[in-house]
C-alpha cells in the first residue's frame, strides 16, 4: 500500500528529525528502510485483523453524554488550570484561566 508506506515514512522522518534536533544530536536511526518496511507490514496486518474491539464495544451498554463548560453563577469565578512536564523532574509549564459569569 503506497499511501500507507508514504505517510509512515514521512511521519518517521519527522520523528527522527525531532529526536535529533531536540533530544540527541548524535541520533541516527539504524536500518531506517528495513524499519519502515517492518512497521508498514505490522500496520497492514493489524488493519487486516477482524475488529475485535468494535465487536466488544457493540455488545456493551454505554451511554454517551455531552459535556460542556457552563458559566459560573453571578459573583462567582471558575479557575481552569493545566500543566505538563518533560520527565520527572524536568522542564515543566502550566497555565490557567479565570472566568466570571460575563
């Protein structure tokens, strides 16, 4: 499958470039052509397998619920925060938003 192999190749080239630029300047993938071939075959095999996950989901009695942000009551505020780190310990960042009822 040419389109699949092309997209996998582009993605791995991008990933390997990021590893080299951001993590390890000495990084060089070993046998990249063979790796792409094996990776593509693995994906094709997975796509050819019966969808066991979908069959199990069809049998479950799950209910979907739409969740959305709601404004706080008058004279109240809401605080939404999030953060991430690269390693523990490692560089980290966080941010937050305070919203009123306006």
